[in-house]
C-alpha cells in the first residue's frame, strides 16, 4: 500500500477543455508552419479582448468573440466564411472536415486578426495535451499558439499520435519527471525531435513520507510546489525549459511530466507570467487540468476505499492554494517574480525582451 501511495503522489505531482477554452484564445501557427498568421502583425493592435474556439463532441465548434472598437467581424475556416457578426457575437459551426486541429481566422474590420483553434490536442494516448499559448496579456498583446505545448506523460502515445505531433512541428521535448518515472514509462517522442531530461525534483528529498490524511496530502502538494521554485532541481529544470524555448526557433517545444498538472503546471504558469498574462488567467489555465483529467481521476478514485480516496484526491487535484504556494515561495525567496526570472532562472531583461518579441503578437 505504501508503494502504491508513493506512486500516486508522484503521479499527482506531475498530475483541461480549457474551461471550455473560454480563456481567451490567441493567434496560432498553421499546422505546416508556413505563412505564420502573425507575420507582419507587429505593431498592429488586436481589438479582440476575447475570442474562443470550443470543439464539441459532435464535431461542431462554438465560436465566441468580443472586439472593441469594430463593427464587423468575419470568421473563416479552411478559407471559407463560416460566421459573421458585430463587435460581440457567437456562432456554432458544423460540417467541417476532420483535421488535426481546426483553425479559424477571426478578422475584425480594423486591426490585426486572430488565428484560433481549440486549445486541447486530442490524442489517443494522452488526456492533458494542450497548447500553452492563446492568452491576452496586460498590454493587449497575445501569446502565440502553435509554439509551446504542455502535456501529461507520452509513454502511451500511439503511432497516429506521434504522426500528429510531427505535423504539429514538435521539435523539442522536455521531460520533467524523476528517474524512476522515466525508467518505468519511457517517453515516445516524434521522429526527429530532441529529447531533453529536465528533472524538477532531482536531488530533492520530497516524497520520503507518504501522507496519511487529506490534510497531509494537501501539505505535501504545497511543499512540492515550493520545491519547484526554490529547489536546485527545479531551478535547473525550468532554466533548461526557458533556454530551450528561446533557443529553438524552429518550434514547437513541448514540456511534460506524468499528469501534466503540477511540474508542468508551474512551467506553464512561469512562462505565462513572464510574458505578462494576468494572474487570474494564469490560474484559470492551471486549474483547467481538473477538467481535462476529470475522467481519469474519477476512475482512479472510484476503485479506492472511501478513506483512501479522500487522501488521494488532493494529490490528483490542482488547487489555487498549490499554485499560490509557488508564487509565495517566489516572493519569500527572491522578493519578486522579476528577480526569480533573473536570479533563479537566469533570464535577464534582454532575454525576457527577446522572449516577448518572439512569443507575443499585436
């Protein structure tokens, strides 16, 4: 039982339809990587304050948008107009052909447009594989989609999944897991991609004592989040990820752990915060793992006695207090998020400027 509990905790600390992807979607790369939709948009303001694509189980797509200061918005899919409306609107589109990702071009009457897709990438062997971009910053710019992905473990990816990742241009894969996780469930990565070990908990004494109550489980998750920030393994691993994002201009870059929610969640939160995405939006993206992983988590809990399930549940969840523990650790250790980026991850002002220039549009 102790061994099973340890396995669950490790999975939990690595462990959404992006809150129906209503977390403002963003400009994205085409699947081929050619004729990038944000090329030529530098300096052009984007009037959209919200624009979302939510894929339905029946193959339909729900579109929603708000574009201040414009009277007309036209939306195209596969080069054909599928919806029109005013400064604020919504539509449901049906009958589109199957695709790896269905993209929509939101064109305002004035200003730059957006190239959007549902955030979730549907795979047979992973449930929490999603685009890390697609969010509006405090400056009105947008984090590009199709550049950075985040995921749960890749060991169950099928041949079709790997082919899809090749088409999505996944060039670099960062594995945030511990040695025993990597050994037991080795990654399957697309042909031609560079595989990099970035072990967040390398050398950490975490998980030596397994929680025996829900409160102990919550504390374990909070302590793990703090270790991601101030632990030597965490600092080295997230430095590797940021350096990889900056260096790999032929993206896409993918980072993942076991469940794609904690180690991966902090990587995503750090990146979005560095790019200027509001804290509330970052938190919503972090909590989205609860939605993406709901079926898998429910299946685990349903097979456990009630008392044991009560201990496991905090480890399968993501909660605001976990993420907040990471930000609190940043303040306690570094004094500010900017100092964390510089002193903890080695990202100076020039590098941050280049990162924003590369990953933001508008």
